[in-house]
C-alpha cells in the first residue's frame, strides 16, 4: 500500500494564499534557480550505441500535445497555493482519468516564504502499471514562479510559464496516450512537483515538492523501487538545444547517456551530446535524497526564461514532440538495471 493523502485547501487557506500572492507584489528579490557554473563544452566519451534497440511506432499527436500546453497556459499563472494551481490540478486529474492510471496526490504544507501563512502543496503521482515493483519516475514541476523577475521591462508583470512549467505538463499529458502501446520496460510514474519555485527573493527555497517526494521515498520505503528517473523542464523552446546537464552526468551518467543514445538512434539532433550547464533542478533531490539516479532534460538557452514572454507563442509543438518521442522510445528500452547509475 502506498502512502496517499489528498486534501483540498479550505477557502480560508485559499484566501490566505491569495493574500500572500497580493502581498508578494510589494516585495521583491532576485535569484536564479539555475546556477550556471560553466559554459565550456566538454568532449565526452564516445556515445555507445544502444544494442538491439528497435524504434517503436509512436503516433505522437503534435497538435494535440501543443493544445495541452495552450490549455494549461490559458489558466494563467499557476503559483503554488493559488486558484490557478487548483484549476490546473483539476485539469490534470480530469485528463489522466481517461487512461485508467492510478492518480495520487501527495499533499503537504509549507510556510509561505513572505507571510508564514501555510500554503498547501500537492505533488501529483500518476502511475502506469501500478503493480510493477520496479519503476521509472518521470518528473516535471507544474507550479509557476510568482514573478518574471528576469523581465527588464515588467519584472512584476504576469508570468505564464509556458516553457517553464506547462511544457512538462503537456509532455506527460500527451505521453499518457501512448503508454499502453509502447509497453515500457518498467512501471512508470509521472510525478508533477509542486513548489519548484515559490520564490520571491534571493533567499528563496526551491524544490519544495521534489524534496518532499524524495524524503517520503527515502523515509517510507514503498514496496516498489525506482530504478531511475528523468526530469523534464523547459522542453518546448522553439530553438531546442538539449545539452547534457552536468549534475546529471555526475550523478546519473548511465541514465543520461542512455537518453542521449536513444535520441541519437532516432536522429533527434536537438539532444546535443556535450555538456554545457550545471543546473540545480528537481533532479537533485531525487539523486541526493532519494538515491534515484535521475537525469535532467532541460534547455537552458531559452531567451524568455523568467520573463513575461514565456508564453505559448514562444514555444514549439515540434520541439515538444521531439522530446516526447525520445522519452517514449527510451521507456521501452531503459537499459538501466537496479543499482546502475
Ligand atoms: Zn523557472
């Protein structure tokens, strides 16, 4: 039996959260979640071929996937604990219900970083083949940053988070259509992390949802095991360039390599087999706290990052399709054994 709790915020919590959001508008601060430590491109070891890998037939619906991204964006900002986030949760749960997968909500409260008022956080865990004891976790965050603080003109304008938020959600929404036909090697959990960036200033605490999830997995070992994981973040950039992220390479080299090998076999050149950025993202908690070797697929060369222009118009249906097809193919292979990194 897996731990599973699902609570709905009370209206007082909701109005408290609304108040907190309003209060946030008067204070400000900046900090990059993603720390760029190095720009040099490393010449990696030769990428091994995936032995015997056969490409599965994937009828990715490019338009439908992008419509999911647009639908999520139409909600508006989806900051943790706000009505926008609640609306998004409803949309997501209604969507995944049609696939007969198991949907669990992992709820917890955190003190709002500015007001101290409790904010209800909810990670959503969507399980395919839930009885499988060996599983792969695919994660993305689904909250949006309160403000577009990298926007030079409107740092307190609306932040829609089309690439930084909705792209991962849309990716999983479309992938769900294909999970039965592709026959993944392991059971698969999509995990939508809340509170990745409920952050207003340089002292903000990131990764609340992924850290909670990772601690829960470590402290309450379930009767199944995550063999490995992948986090997807900002995967719909029009000019998609997915370099190998350095922390992923260090902590989950085999997982990382296998993803880029699958992309190469599929001739998806947007997966660039070079290292570029070292990024702090939700994969750190999975690696460091939960001990799940996890790679991050992220395009950090996105000109609209944390600006008001991170909207659906800055995103590409084709980019989303490329990442989706690689991930689906990879799920059929996952050349990772328990204990591998
Ligand atoms: Zn962000």
